[in-house]
């Protein structure tokens, strides 16, 4: 087995036993990226120098006997996490040369643990999408079939893990963006409870559902990363002060008597029958391992899509307001370009083509034209839904239905411990197959409800259909990631 193919657990063992060094491990991953990234376009920025320096430091820590589980483990972060001194683009032209002045809390925690950041992965611009086709830097290809999408929006991270570019990766999930690409690429993706891990330093999409989480090769690996990145953060007051889960202990328990709910609303007429069969086989395997399977109903599942597509654009239209051509250095800004890969010169603010513009409207027009079509669509939809006269009819109404969705889950979780569903209605589609935005929105039909309710949910591989991976989703009660892992651990 090549070093870059290892899981976190295997790599940790090898590192602490002295079988190889963190530098060798990082080099193996970097070599794989260089060999195959041109074909896959999963990685937007490689930070080789910094990575090798971090790996060296990790080796010292390992020798000194102060290593933690992630010390020396190479990873990639979705390009919407701020990384100090390293370009952060959100796959948008508007941030093409943006170099973050500080680390996101999650990145900081991983740095403290000694994990090695190799670079940044591709995504749909500002995390809007389900295929990475919305990236301003070209789509990522699915490593299982280069003619198919990797899913999205964390498609670069999922493809990178599947292609063994790294040992694990970070994604963000607002309506399915960790689980969806994990399912399409045959890897594990965990969206934790909203508020379990800090959103500080992550480029905001929909602040009321954004959740950072791991994409990994096994459930145990995802659990390990989650344990490190979680916790209360003074910089994000939506983070909760709940004790960390002892994932190892939870995953060691069997599933005898665990109540698994199967909502019939997630087995739709139009979905791929072979995908449905794989998920049903997964349910059967849980029954054989001692779980109690219970049929349940979540009638407002059908409302999740319209509710999400009112709430998300509303929050997006507000969050994207800050890219006004004044507050962030722009690709067209010579003062920024002058610094090359270094830190942008702060004195470049309000200069270089900005101060010269007398008309504010012209300035906005010039700069906001850099948004891609999907971002523009969401800004317009959100501005409309929030405007006077429409706010009550759309936004407020959507929030009310969101409450019903939350209550339905709460009622279901009085009866069952977890809920199992397919992650996606079909296998990865071909590039260009979902040109109609509405069709693309339907991709997340099974992941949106749990996002709106802020619940933890994981996607684990559960079989192959037409040579492509299929994922099943396990949803849990708030902050019960332990139970989710315990059930998911039976699969990967
Ligand atoms: N595909 C969904 C959307 O486009 C979810 C995105 C996400 O979770 N970031 O909104």
C-alpha cells in the first residue's frame, strides 16, 4: 500500500512506530496531487513549502513523544476556509487573489493538533451547487469516471480523498455539500450538528445552516477529525458548549436494539431503483446486526426544497453583500498583484481603480459582475424574498414551515434513535446533465431537511451501481454524533 492511501489510523500507527516520517507521508500525497490533479482539477492551490515545514515540525513532535492522533497527517481544506497566508478563493473570480490574514478556527485547531495542510480544494462558487460545475476555475472530475461530476459543493475535497491526494479533507455542508459529494465519490462525509464546530473564518453562505465537517476514508477517521475540530468558540456564538463525544467508545458498541427509522418519503417514485435497492440492502444488514427497523413518516420532507430555496438565497444575498469591490482585494487590483504570493499590501485598499471611480454604482457594477450565474441568481432571489411586501409571504412563511420540519424530526426521534435514507436519488451524473437549475436543486432533496433542522448526518458508501458508488445517509438527534457513528461504523 502506498503511503497516501493510508487511513488516519494506519498513518498514525506508522508514524508513531517510526515506519515512515511525516515528511515522507506529505511527499507521497503531494506527488499524487502533481501526478493526477491536471486530470481531476480537485486542488486549486498547493502549499508545498508550508506543508513540508509543518511535516518537519510534526516529525519533531512525534520523536519527542508529544504527538496527537492527527500530528503529521496531511489534509486538504475546501477553498472556503480562511488559511493564513494561503490563497482563499471560494472558487470565485471575485476572490481570485485573496490571501486570508488569519486562520479559520477549524484550521487553527488542526494546526495545533499538528495536521499538515497540503492545499485548498475546488468547490462550486461560494458553495452554491451540487457538481462543482459552478466553480470559476473549472469543474472537478469524479475519480471513478472522468465524464461524471464528483457532486458538490465540496466536490474537490471528496474527489481528493477518493483519489488518495490526502489522508482526509475538510468540507462544508449547508444543504448537503459534504454528504452529496461523499456519496458520489464513494467516501465518508460527516455533517455535524449545527453549532458543534465553529464557522469562524469560513466564507459564509447560509449562516443558519453552514456546518464544517470532515470527508474521510472511514467513519473512524471522520470521527477523529470531528473530535479535534469541534467545540465552543468565542468567535462564533452559535457554537454550543457541549462535551465532546467519545467516538471510539461509541463506535465500539454494537447496534443490538438500536431503533432505526425508515421514512417512506425518502424512497421516491422517480429515483434510481438500483440505488434504492442498495440502500434497502444496507437497512437489511442493520436488521441482521440486531437493529430494530421502524417505518416512520416525515410528511413535510417535500417542503424542504422550497423552504431551503427561500431561506438560503435570502441569507446568501446578505452574506455576499460584503463583496462590493472595496473591502476585498480584487484580481484587477495591481496593488494586490504586485505582492505576488505574499501578503497583500493593506494600503492597496481604496486604490487602484477604486478611488478613481467617481460613481459608486459603476464601482459596484464593475466588481459584482465578477460573480458567476448561480451566485447572481441567488442574490436576486434572496433580495426579492426579503423585500418589503414579499418578506411575509416568502421568508416568514418559509421559516414557519422550517419549524414544522424541525418538529417532525423531534417527534420521530421520540420513537427512533437514528433515521436512514439514501443520500442522493441517483449515482453521479454526467457533466452538463443538470443544466436546468431546478433539476440541480433536486439533487439535494434528501439532505436539505436535516440541514434546515441542524441535525448531524453522515453519508457512508453502501454499494456500487453501474460502476459508481452509492451512499446512504444516517441522521441523528442533535449532538448525538456518537449514535450516528455507531450505526454508520457498520458500513465503512
Ligand atoms: N447544493 C446545495 C445548494 O446549492 C447545498 C450547498 C451546500 O451545502 N453548500 O445550496
